C-alpha cells in the first residue's frame, strides 16, 4: 500500500485507540503510544502528566485542515498540558537561537550546576517542560525551546498556539558572541514578542544578553543591541546582561520570579518594616536551593550585585552543607569589616538575610535585631498559609 494509505490506516487505528480510552477500555497501551509519539517529535513530557491528560481531559477529538489526526492530537495534548490554575502556575517561554545558552542558564540557576559542569551541556531537542516551585511563592512552568532551525520552523507552525497561549513571560536569550546572527536573532525576537502579546497583551518581555563575560566592549555592544532589537517593538523590554559565571543570572532570575509572584508586594512591605528598624541596612528573602530573591529592600542601582552575590553565598553554603552530609542550617552569622550579616531560616526552603549598617554592634543590639528578624520570619510564614 502507499504511504498515504499507511498514514490513513495509522490515523484510523490511533483514533480507535482514543475512542476506546474514552470508554475506559484502553489505558496503559494508549499512554505508551502517545509518549512514544511525543518522543519521536523530540517533545519531552512527563509520563504521569500524559496519563492524567488522557484519563481526565481528553475531549473533542478531531482532525483539522491539513494536519494529520496525530498532529492534531499532539496540539490538543500540549494545550491540556498547560491547563493549571493561573494563580498556581506561571508559564515562562525560554527561547532563542541555537547555542545561545538557554539550557545552561536553567541548569545553572535551578539545578545548581557549576560553570565547569555546563561546558559540555547537550543542545535541547524540541520542547522540554520544567516545573519548579520557588520558595512556595511561585510555581513557574518553564518551556525550554530548542533553537535549531528545524524546531523553530515547527514553533512557527502547528505548535505556535500552544507554545504562547497562557504564557506570562517571554525570556529571549541572545549569544553576544554570535555577531553573524544578530539579524536572525532580532527577527525571531520580534516574531516571538508578537505571538505572546497576541495571547497576553500584558506579558512581560525579558532579553538576556548572554555570555557577556566574553565581550570586550560590553557597554557599547549592549547599548547598540538595545536599540537594534527594540526598534520595531513598542512593548517594554527588560534587558539583562548575563553569564554563567558570577552573580548576574541569579539577580536577573530573581527579578523575573518576583514579577510573577502575587505575594511580592506583601513580602517587600514586611521587609521594609524590618529595614526601618535601627541598625538594619537592608533585608532580603532568598530561596535556599537556587538563591533566587523572593523579596528585597535594596535600591535598584545596588540590587544586581548585592542580591546576586548573596545568592551565590547561599547556594554555596547550602551545597557545602549537603555535601558534608550535615543537617540544613537554621541560622548563620557573618561578620565583615564593615557589616554584620544575619541569616535566619524562615521555612525549609526560605532564608531571611539581614544586613546591618555596621559591624560595631554590641551583642545585645544584635540580639534585639535578631528578635525582630524572627518576628518578621513569622509574618512571612503566615503569608504562605493564607
């Protein structure tokens, strides 16, 4: 038989399998087939999620236009995959051209990998979905989209609607060293911005100028690209200069996470109350394993470096504690020539960092600030329960 006849028979068989599933006759076999089909298209979706979709959410099965039935099914499944309450899950699209460093960015921040562990990181194939809970305040669903041309073509086609639908944030990554593809990067950015805004006019647009450590004339290159990339985009763009080395990624991601957290305003209000206490310079609430800041009293001009360096400090302490097989630390004091830094456990995954105005405090004065810090920690814990 011809290839078209085979395709027709496969589609009929597949449709029958789905009908059987809707009647409760087929379960495991269908899930296996769907997962196999996804893997064949380089789409990585957790099996338990597929099983849940098939069992609970499959409805209105039909083919459309020139799409094969299975392609239509994939589109439907991708749509169902992102059906989670918006107050619980925020969808972030991580996109850019190939070799921009998108996956390394994720692994550096959310998986705690060191820069040297990322040197041979494999390129993303298709779409990879990653869910992460940050300090119980926000649950981003990060769609890491491979940047090879074959995948970009698919995003522009049948998968377009499902990629950008219900997305809150676009995070576009540009490799600053790839000067030959600046024009391609701009075209893809403009298309991506138009797509996400067509579904969510209030979406937040972020651009990472990545591998900034490899650029000599940093200020000139960044200034040029800001103008070059935004000339056809009227929507506000948040630009971040990033590298897997240093603190820049942590401060950039901290800003993004706070943008999507409904509790950020309340957290900052509580932290500013602490800052008003005599002897307190600033306060930061950090997620322990990633070092991401969930709240901060720092001025914007100081925040990038200050929050980023504190993030690195916390991630390092947390990793050393685990590698030495010690129990999670609950509090920590760091005295420098100019400051006193107090670190207190708020929850199992949140830390409150209090920076004092001087290192010349009496034990009684430090103890008083610690007591105030514990009260603030209690207020923040109560905020999670609400």
